[in-house]
């Protein structure tokens, strides 16, 4: 929905080697990654466990970006263990896919994004 806002500055973004990913129906200009096409082409088969299972639960699972309240915004590392602990909260409270969760925290806050 927001691609129309980005499209006018797309050439300058591409000059700075910034890749724009879009989820939704296209067509999109060259250099824009259309995620829906990739999702549609993806296999339903799971990869073997040795590909997706972490060797160490303390290894980095993902990075989130802090708001910069203690300085400039920066990437913060989140381990596999921490992300699973956050997911287990929903099991603890008995949440299901039918529930609606209202999020008051910004998505760059780990508790908000996970």
C-alpha cells in the first residue's frame, strides 16, 4: 500500500544500494523485490533439520533496531532462546490463532516485535 510513497525516490535508493521489498500484486519496476512472487514459488516442503535448526540456542536469531533512547538507533541481537521464550508467553496464557492481540509497544521494541 505504501509503495506509491517510495516509488518517486526509488532511483536514489537504488543508487545507494538500498533494496526495496514489496508484498502485494505488481507489476513493480526492475530492482524491486516482489515478495508475493517468491512466496508463491516457495516449496511447501520443509528443509532438512540440519539446515534450519540452530547449532546453539544462544546464536543470533534476528536483529531488532532500538529506538535510540540511550543514543543513536542501533541493532540489538536476539538469540534463538530469547525468541522462543517470547513465543512461549502465548502458550502460557492459552492464546490461539483466533485471539486478537493489541500491541501498545513500538515494533522496534523486542517485547513488541516478538
